[in-house]
C-alpha cells in the first residue's frame, strides 16, 4: 500500500504540485482577512462560575473606557513646569479621539473643610495666577488629603495620575487603534514639550495597541531572524543552499495556508495564538528534512533521482505520518482548556502540522527533483556528531542508560519546587508604558489591584433602606481593618460626605442619613452631577437595587488575592443579612482563578493526549512493546527540564504549563523515526547493534537537523519583549534538545537492553 502511494506521489508529482499550488493560493488568500483580538476576553477562561456575576455588574454599572496618564518628576510634581504640563494636558485632552472628559490634579476639588479654610473650590487656583510662593501650600494640602494620596497622587508627591474618559467606541480594531494612536500622539507631544517630565499613557485601547505592535515587531524582526538563521543552519547541515531554500518554500507556504485557513474559519489571533505561525514555520521544516536528507544520501550512493526520491518517501512515509498525527494530538489537547488564548494556540499549530504533511508529500518531491544532480549535497554536516553518538552507544551503553535514569529520578524529585502563579501583565511588552505604570502604581500609590463587589437588595429602591445602608457600613468597616486592603471606596462614603456638606460641614454630620427620602434626594443629586461631570463613576444601578463597592489592594499574588476573596466570602456568609446578595463586579477574581482552572484543564488534556499518543504509537508501529517503550524518551525530557526550572526559577503560569502538553507532540517526532528505522532493521533480520547503526544512519542526521532547527527557531523568541514568549523559548528549546539526546543516548541503549532481555541467547551469543 505504501509502495503504491509512493509511486503515485513521484509519478504524478507535477499534477500534484500544480493542484497544491492552486489550493494554496485559494486558502492563502485568507491571510488578507487575518484579525487580532488583543482584549482580556481572549485570556480569561470561558464559563467561569463568576463570569455571569461580572457581566451583570457591567450591565448594572456601565462605565466608559478611560485612558490613564501618569506624570512623574523629581523631587515632586509641585513646580511650575510640571503643573504647566498637566494644565496643558487638561486643556488638550480633546485631541484624543472619542474623549469626553478629563480629571487631573488641575481640576481636583478641595474637600469641603479645606474649601472653607482656604476660600477656594479647587486645589490649584487659576494656574496663571499661581506663583512659586504658592507651591509649598498647594503641596502640603495635596499630600494631607487622603482621598488624593489613595487615588491619584503618590505619597511622596513624585507621581500623579490623570484620567481621560472616552465615549462609546466601536469594537472595530481599526477604530480602537486610531483612538490609541491619538492618545500616543498627545503623550509624545507632551514629552517633547516637557523633556524633564515622565509622561506615560495606559488603557485597554493602549494595551491592545501594544499587542498589535508587539505582533508586528515579532513578524518584522523575529520572523526574518528565524528564517535567515534557519536557512544558514540548513545550508550548513545539508551542504546545499537550494535544498535549504526548497524546505523554506514548503515552510513558508505552510504558514500562509495555516493563517489562511484560520482566517477563512473566521477566527482571530490573540496574544498567545499569534505565536503559532512562528512555531509552525520551524515545525514545518522537520518533515521536509527527513525527506531531503534520505534523498540526498540515496543520490550519494549512486541511485538516480526518481529511485532516490521513492526510497526516501518509502522509508519516511510511516514515521512522518505518525509524527504528524501525534504532534497534532499534542496541540489539539489544548482544546481541553477553556481559555481562547490557549486552545487558539493549539489549533493554529495543529492546522499547520497537517498542512506541512500535505505539502511535504505533494510539493516538496517536485522541488527537490527539479534540482540538478551535480548539486547533490555532500555528506550531511552533522555526520561527525552521529559518528560520535554511535561510538558512545556502542562502548558506553550501560553508563549512558543508568546515568539517564538517575537524571530523570533526580529531576522528577524537583518538580514540586515549581509554583503556579499567573501575572496578567506577563503578556505586556516590557518596554511599554503599561509595564512601567503598573509597577509604579504598585510601588507608589498602592492601588495596582482592586476587588469590586456589588451589594444587591431584592427590592426596587432597596439600597435606600436604612437597614441596607447599615449592612454596607458594616461590610466597609470590616474591609478597612483587613491587612490586604489599601483603602475602600464605598457607596456610603458619598452619602456621608453629602450629609456633612448639607449640615454646615460639621464633622458630627459625617454619617449615613437615616431618612430614606434624604438618601433618595442625594442619589438623584449624584445622577444630576454625573451628567455634568462624566468622570464620576457609577455607584448604583438604575432601579436603586444594587450598590458598588471598590476594595483597593496592592502587590498581592494570585493565591493571596484568592485567599482574601475567600475570607470575604466567609465573612459575608456569616454576617450579611439573609436576602441580600454580595456578588463580584470585576475581572480580578477571574484572572486570579485562571491558575487553578486552566491547570486542571491542561492536566486533563495532557493525560488524554498522552494516552492517545501512546496508543497511536502502538498502532502505527504495529508493536505493543515498542509503543510502550516510546513513552520514556517522550515524557522524560519534560520531567528533566521542568525539574531544573523548579530548581532555578520555580514559577510557572498556565501559559507556560501548557508547554508540558505540547512538548510531547513536538518531541515524539524523533523517537518515531528512531524506532521505525530500528524496527525495520530488526524485521529484516539484523542484530540489535546493526539495527542501531542503521537507525543512526537513516534517521540520526535528520532528527539532529530538525532538532537544531526547532531549538534555534524557538530560542529566538527569547528576544521577544514579553515574558510569556521568553519563557516559551527558555523551556521549549531545552526540551527539544534533551529529547534528541535521550533518543540517541538513552533510547538506543534501552532498545539494545530490551532485546537482550527478550532474546537472552539468540541475538547475543
């Protein structure tokens, strides 16, 4: 059957190549429709039990998007130049597309007490009238105002925040990118005008812009580096530029068809899946290398071109097909994850693996057969390494076998040193404003994180009942005592401030009113003020049945944030009156829960894919024995690398843990080729040592070249500006290298020992 298929592939290569090119053009046209989804929804898991609560809160408390500007100066921002810059920003905010309002320290109102004391409504009077002698007083008032230092001003006064509120923005990525670009234009203008001042801009539209340009940079910088490095590597290993270019034509066509397929399916790339095409590029080369290397060896032995190609396809069809199936299984196992970022990454590469297999069989033979025979590569560039491996396996089989087992046992014991924690900003470019501002907020103001809760009454106008207000006050008071809390913004804070202002600003009136009509009057007043001051956040919903409460925290790990949330849940269960509901109002908990949810999903996917890959190996190799043997060299590389990662780094996010699953699919390629060649030789009657020599001759060079291509191609991602891609490079490249070494220095001695055990006399007398 394989013989007939090989004959058809070679004899009808021209028609197959033409048909493949036409299909590739049609599918590849879809690349022009490629879209990106850089929103947080692509990272969050779908179906989280709290997502419905968060969605309801967003419907009840609709808030427009905003852009945060930060201004930093030493020793502080209270000098004429910085205040002049903030004044300029406050006047020019409308240059940002869709901007409808601005809040800054320039238009920050004094609290009623300070307003009476200093005889003005605003912290900073008309900037044109401010002199240097006024600045110490302004600084003292600002730093003494707790509301300012807990929200927009650092405690040392060296950083201040300003917010630009945006109107309704269309979801069209081009529109959102345009809004972001207008914000960047204003930021850059301020930087140029005030070079001694640090000006930064952050917001969802800007995070999406960073993702857009990070993807663009990777495609324009990293992708060409991978291509050039790959061509040079293949030239060195295959001793032929034409052969190297042929393989890259196949790889390039594979990437185009993969992206085209993804686009025709209407699926957008996201922060993780955008990495897929680069992985597809290096994976696609692997199939072609096996075909090209054996073809070149056959030509060197004196065969003509057609016979050499048929031999290469005959030898490689089964292992290449088997490797394609198992690799696709490894990546498709990511569909067990409910995060679009993860399963999208797996799907785009699985599609690429399939197209690589098709193009290798239908297009590559035609390309290689077009090359003149006098350009046949000389012996492969890694031959000396393979000769060294053959010597080591032949003379040091026992120490290699037991040494590898000892290494696996030691690293397996180090696996528990890895701790799971997810930093949502690990996908943010380190050179971006967002990366800088998030850490500045954490260090200088202490509100880089927050938990939003919604207190819900079953009754219309229920939040105006004194009983409900008492529950809010009790909840707020408890929260303010917790060590995890930086400060709490509560619905009742507004009521108390308004009540105090309406009663001659007397401190004893800073209490929640006990009259329902007064409360309703204050709420209606807040709504009227919102129409004038659109920067005011929504505190309650339209039917007065739910109130919003914001808890600021800082520098908490995901586990600490979840522990705090659990503590809140327990207190609510024991202390809040039955009938009232407390629900979650933002994505903070959803992000923190990513660790546990995705980890469980990935482990389930890994277990299932590992089972099916093993079964596939048994069926494909037609051997229970060798199918089971294949488990060890495929699983051990992950154990070794993750063991050392636990010792040296110790932190894993779900988006690096997914490498545990996909690495099985990647590294199985080497063991498939080693095992299939070994079994072919044994079935032909060769002794184990001769079978090992045959396996090294026919597969050793090819798997070494593919490993180098994969390892170097993925390692280049270490130059990406995002942590997650750097970690991919730091983990996948060593796993691929270790897999090769185990296949050559452990699997081959294992096969020899296994045959010695099963055939103690026959083959070894």
